[in-house]
């Protein structure tokens, strides 16, 4: 029993389409798996981005707390400035009273001794007044220096507080933008997952087409084999019969 070229072609085509379908299915699965792995990596990146945003928010909270401490320190410095001013005034008043009492005591001593307020007695009182004025000047200058120091501290704390709040605001802004980036990464991951599904679907459709083609060619080959005893071994002989020959080769009259 001879087999025609068509039968061999159908068998070869069926096998080729079968392997093509298997290959398309396997390739589609690998591509889809690769896209899913990429999507997972993108989601991991999004999670890392969100952690960065949370870190920025935490740091911003620390900066705000630090700024609040600077505000408190500035307030205390200004209170110390006010206390120093009040203390200086009180000490000056006490010094005035002390000088007045000293000069008054000197005048009383001079008068009690029967001396006039002139000469040496007057020099002593004048020296007491001069010493009192000098002490008041030194006290006032020390007060001014202390007050200026506290004011400088307060201004420094104000500056650090403002810097802390500005830094916190910037960090919060960056954190918000970082969240947006994370959201976009999630969108990309979702798109990659969708592309993986579509890739798998296309591969399945291609494999299905190859399997159907393989089945059709296989059926044709089986039919050729089944008809071989009656046709002389070739499906092409059937075409020859209809062409008016009847030869086993399918062509001519068989003579």
C-alpha cells in the first residue's frame, strides 16, 4: 500500500502544528510569568516608596517637636530677660537707698560732732555719692549685658524653630509627592498584570488555533490511510478519479 505525498504532508503538518501549539502555549506562559514577576517587583518598589514617605513624615514630626522645644526655650530666655530687667531696677533702687542712708548718716555724724558740712566732711560725702553713682552705673551695665544675652538666645531659638518648621513642611511636601509616585508604581504594576493576562490569552488562542489545525490535518491523514486500500494508497488518487483517469497515481487513464 503506497501513501501519497498529501498524506505525508498532512501527517507532517499535524505534528508541526501540534508542536507549534505547545510552543506557543509554553512561550505565552513564560512571558506572562515574566510580566507578573515584573509587576511584583514594581509593587515592592511602591512599598519601598511608601516607607520612604512614612520616614519623611516621622522625621517631620520630630522636626516639629524640636521646633516646639525651641519655642519654649525662646520664651524662657525672654522671661529671664524680663526678670533681669526687674532685678536690675530693684537693685538700683536698693543701691540708691543705701547711698542715701550712707550720706545721711555721714551728715548726721558731722552735725552731731558740731562740725559744718564743709571741708573734709564734704569730701567724704562727695566720695560716697561718687561711689554710689559708680556702683549704679556698673549695676545698670551688667543688667543691660545680661538682658542682651537673653535676647540673643531668644532670637537664636526663634531662628532654629522657624528652620525646624520649614524643614518639616518641606519633608511633608516631599512625602506627599512620594506617595503619588508610589500610586503610579501601583498603576504600572496593575498594567503589567493586565498585560500578562492578555499575553496568556493571546498565546492560548494561538495554541488553540494550532491544535485545531493539527487535528484537522491529523484527521485528513487518518482518512487518507483509511481510504488507501480502496484508492490504491493515495488520497491524490481520489482527485485523479474525478479527473477521469482512474490510475493509482491520480493522473491519466492508468494505461
